[in-house]
C-alpha cells in the first residue's frame, strides 16, 4: 500500500481521540473509573485460549508462520510483534517475538495492552448503529441535523460519514494541525478543535461520489452519539458495547493513561523525521476515530462479535438487517478491499486495522473458515512505502489462507489509519 510523506502520514495516524472538554491527564498506568471497574480482576483473563507453543496446529505450518513473521519483522525493522491466530479444526497460534523496549531489551509480552488506532472506528460505528436500531437516528439523516457548522452538512448523511464517502477534508492533512500536534505531542485537542483544521479547506468531492478515508467523519459521528444520548462517548461505549461484549481490557483513555503491561511505541512521524518514543503521546486529537486501547484476548473476541453482529449466541449486538447493511462494502480503489459502515472487507477478512504513532494493529475475522487473526506491533514507521502491520498480515495469510490473502487496509491516505 502507498505510504505518504511522514508529515502527511501523521495526519492519518493522528486520527484517534478528542473530547468535548479539555482532557484530564491521568498518571501513566491509571485508567478511567468506568474502565477500571471493568478491569478489576485479581487475575487477567487469558482469552487467547492458546498455549504458548500452540494447540493442535501442524508443527510444519507453525514453523512456516514463525519464519514468515521473523522475515517481515527483520525486513520492516519492527521492534516487537504479537500475533494470534485461531483456526477451527486446525488449531491456534499465539506468538510474542522481539522487544517491548529497545532501550532495555525487555521482551514483547503476549498479554500487552496496545493503542489500537483506527480500530476505534469499529466501536464508534457500532454504537451509532445501535441508535439506528432504536430508531433514534437514521443513517440517511444529514449531519446538519445534529452538528452545526459542517461544510455542506445539509447534504452529507451519517451513512456517508461511516462509509468514508462524505468528501470532508481530512483534518489530519492540514499542515498547521500536523505542526501543532508534532510540536507538542502532550497537548489535548477537543473534537471541535481538530475538526476546525479540516473546515479551513473546501470539501474534496461531492457526497457519495467516491471513497476517501477521513478521520473527520468519525469525530462527527462521535458528536452525534453524544448529542442523541446526552452522555459522554466514553460512558456510551462502556454501557452499550464494552460491557455487553465482556471486553474487560478495552478502553477509551481520558488522557495519556496506559494500563500495564504495555510496550514502548516507536514512530518516525516527527517534525525531523527521526524515530521517537511516542508511548505517552496524548491521543486526544483522534478521539472516536482512533484513541482506544485493548489487548490480544479482547481483540480476538471483538473480531467475531464485529463480523457476526452478535455479542453471544443468545444476544445480538445489532439487528440482522442493520448488520447486513454494515457488511455491504463499496469499492475503495484498493484492489481486494471494500469499505462498509466502519468496517473493511479485504479478500474475505472482515474487520479493521489501526495505526497511531508508535503502534499498529490488525483485527479481522474470516467467516468462510470461522478464522480469526490479530496482529499487534509497537511501531508505525513505514517499510518500503507500506504499513508494517499490512506486510505482516499479508505474509501470515499467504501461509494460513492462501485463497484469502489480506490485501490491505485502504487507509493509507491519513496518519492514524
């Protein structure tokens, strides 16, 4: 996938987390009260359900995976990698390789928390679609019904925002935004402050005319959710999505807080282009587009929930009709990859990728084989013009599902994909 110059790429990676009021910064390791309540367990649940050396997977296949991952990690200069694969009828594979800290050499931990970047979008759009099911909003409502001041807001619908077909200029592309973020990575942004950088520019096309991945779209959907529910987005997320899905190790931070254990994150999205440690950068600029944190076990579970629309065999997350609409993907211009309502279909793998300075993830589910893949790494620095997480996911699927090779994310036009 095409990689953009580092200043412009930052615009895409910075698509994660803002709030309506200035964010309070919690000490490192502390989490918001609601998340802390969900995460309060004497023992962390190992939901990977896979022994360290795999369970049932053919040893020759596991060895091929080991080699493929090691090759990409070396070629792309990725410090640390966690990969989880669950292949019904074939076994599972969970590996943590490389280092979590390049200074100390501490090894990567399979139980690490990581920043998941734009995988946040899957949670935001889920909360939005639940409101659709409750007839509190309509996907074809104009954004102007809920948020004032959006360019052409009377003609851009919530559906077009969720499908990345609004035409709104991505605020992360604005040079002044990039300068503001990179010159002070600890700064808090409100969603209105972030969006204002995009509003300086004319819309890039008419609504529904084409696909363009834009973090502006998801910040607006976050504002819609807050307007309709009368609750902060973090509260809505906990009550409607994270608790019902039993995602005990997934959260939207209020500032720079980051539960332990977590790897250090490394990025070249800096003013000088030099690699920096971005672990404690404030993700407020990305808010409902990319600020969330999770771990391997929760992402494994979320992959299936997202693709099926069900929290469990007894409880649905979305109605069958709404889930079917969600999965109706449209062309992106990237071969093999379509985009639906906050969701990607790449050669049959359904889910999303995430990128934010220092971290990248891929969480996808293959209904044809009921297979799940989760990739977590502690860098977003490109390799040969491609995202390192895409290189890993492609290499892994070439081994395990050669008829369904992960093609890419369709999100390379922005920092914080």
